[in-house]
C-alpha cells in the first residue's frame, strides 16, 4: 500500500526544503549530471531488510526490461504480480520503520518526501508532500526478499535518479509552424543519446500539458521504418514511413524538428532523412545540417541594439555608459509610465500609463520604440505588458482578465479576451504578473503569490485560453512578486523574502534554485532577464548579475545610473 499526501496549495520554504543557492545565472537543471551512469545495485547475501529496501529503490531507477533490476529484490510471487507501468515517484529523505519482525518475516513502513513525478513518456512534473508505503519481506534461501503487494506507483530514490537520468529536449512547433517549442524529457542512461529512442519519443507526440498548444509536421501514422543507423563518415540515417505528401515547407519543418532534437542530444550530423522510401527533400539527399534549418534554432537570440532601459519618475530612460537619456518619443518625457516592456527585437514598446487627473485608471499604450504610442485599452488595474514571440502581440491582465492585443500583417489591430477559467480553478486569487515565453506558447504567471505555468491554446472558434496550468515549483512558496523569461526554458523569479529573494527555475520539472543574494537589499520588487544577464530592483536601485570575461559574476553589480529607489529595469 502506498499513500501520497500531495500538496496543491503553496508551501512555506521551510516546509519544502527551501530554495537551494546557486550563484550561476544560467539555464539550470537541478537534477542533471554530467555523464549519467547506469550502475544499478543488486541484492547481496548479507543485506539486512533496511539495506535491501534502499537498494531496491535505487534499482527501481532502471526501467530496462520492465524494471528487471528491481525485480531481483522481489520474491518470485511478487515479481510476477508487480505492475510497474504508470507514473514513478521520485523520493528523497527516505526513512524506514520496522513495525513487525520475526526470524522469517519483516513488515516495514517506508516514509519519504516526494520531489517529482516521472511520467512514462519521460516528463518530470514537480510534486510535494509525503509518500508512505508498507513493505513486507520474507526469507528466501536464507536471503531477504520483498514479498506481497507492492505500491501502485514505482518509487525511485532521488540520488539514483540524479546519476541515472539526463534531460533531453524533443521539439514540436507552435500552431503557425514558425517556431520550435521545447518539450523536455528525462531519459535513462544510454537512451538519452540513442537516436532511435529520441525520434520515437518525438513521433509519439508532445507531453499532455503541452499538446493543446503545439503542432507537429509529423503526421498521425508516421513511424520509423527501422532503427536510426550510423552513416559511414559520420551522421545518422532516419527512414520514416507514413509521411504522405506534404509540401516543401512542411517537410522543412519536419526536418527542423528531427535535426534540432538530435543535435540537442549531441547526436551529430549530417542527418540523412528519408520519407516513404525517398529523400525527404530531393536537394537534401546527402543529409541535413543545423545550418539548413537555422531559422528554427530554438536557442536563437533575437538581434537588437536596444539594451537596458529603466522606468524612473514616470519616464522611460535608456541607460547609456555612465548615464541615462530619455527614450525619444512621448514615453521618454512622460511622468505617467508605471511599467513597460520592449519587444524581443527592440522594435516596439508597450507601457502601462497612469491617467492624468484620474489616479484610479490605467492605460495600455503600444507603439514603436522611440516613437509615439497609442492607447489600446484602459482599466483600473493592469499588469506589466508582455510581448509574445515577436512584436505583433502584447498581453496584459486588465481588471483581472487576461487580454491579448494583436496586429495582423496588414497593420489592423484588435484585442481579444483570453479564457483563464482553468487557472482560477487551480489557484484562486489575482493574477499579478503574466509573461509569455519567447516561444509564444508557454505562460508564466503569479497568482496569489504563487508561480504557475500554463500554455496558450486556441479552440476551433479562435477563442484563446490558458490551459493545463500547474504549480511551477513547490519550493518557491507564495511570495513571488515578479518574474521574467531568461530563455524559452528558464524563468527568473523575484520573491518578497530575505532568503533567496531571486530564484531561477527550469521548465523541466526540477526545483527552483536560488541566485546569490549576499549584496542584495530586499525587498526585491522587480526582475528582468535574458540568456546572459539578470537585472533586479531592490530598495536601493537596479543591480545586474551576469558574466565578466566568460566567468559567472560572484556578486550583483550596481548599475550606477539606475541606483535610485523605485527604479524599474526594462530590457527586450
């Protein structure tokens, strides 16, 4: 019997282990280890019951041959009855308690803290609470073996998980098939670099919570004709069936999904891709390289000449060298700017403006960066704007409801309401921050102080909704005040706390990791980030954490022109 006491409400940091410290402002992977190992313990003749159970949990990390390694710790009857299918629970801080013991039998309770749920498709979801399982052991040929009914879900020791699994990414597309979207999975040692396993995972489709928001150029019914094989001289060959007759554009998208999935797992090219017995694209019969699908690079950083801006005294200012200058246009001379965001390429700006003569009102204004802005909607409350993957969409939460402003190719604009019923069904409270990931698909929100992930889905009628919301991490607590995407896979969070006031979080299901905070003066009120630098606003002004000469900074550096209380950092 296994009992999992799950926690869906926010936890205090003390109650869930807290945010561990890590000084490096870079995409994190709390469980990742260099060179995962498939070393698996086996039962030994002198193992006592407690040692046997702990070794069994470590062996359970190996899914090979229906957990054959773990079954060695079971009696013959239990081994034949154990259903190891379904989710696995990653457990730490494991304690064992003997309830009954005789010369030939032991009944023991196993109690541990859950840190994640590993789904059969390799997706790791954050989890919190306590797991308790009752395990019975008997003597078989003078050795202890686990007997009787086992837990419905496989329990995996976290330490063994850390050394046995590696995170990889398979790539799907957004609904327009113009961007690749990361779908992180955890694969057992050996499988993480097996191109057949990687492509099979891709063919099987996206994770459940990502599915409503993404697409794939792999049609239903697509399959591998056989294993992915090496090519003489380097690279691999992929033979697909069931591809049909897509046009060259969709064939290129399909190639991008395959190429970037394999390249990201360090499977080198060229990538020879055949579909239904012929080259996927005729002029790529010799193989594809990442350069052939560079426009789909999931790690590409938009080019922009716009750097750090700040909002100070109601104006948008550009930080240049050792000073500031007002951004050209009305935002630079305004005294009404309360928040602002800049498009990824620096071409457009969106700002929340106070309304002169009506302190209870706010306007959302959008325009070219350095030019005039136009009010697109108004309300009594408004979150910091967020651009999507480009400059043609802007999101905000106005009077408690998410909205999206969009501009089509002809320049026509409109605002649509976004259904957030699933979000309010998970956590009740005000959405005080909403930021769209650079892939345009994922959303990070702060709701009642808690950080949530969701995806943007569109139904057949074109209605937008935030779907599949989940708690982003359980060790953040419920005191988040600001967040920003540093990359499509990494979030930076500011917390109203003195311990770990800034944390970094991956979308891969691992816990948050605190950034160094020795010279930060809480409270931290705002945070913005890109792939190389994090900026925060504390009670003194704006500080940065990045790298110098290729080495991660060991402390936050004051941005001298922005060291004024109440200053807010803004970057593309």
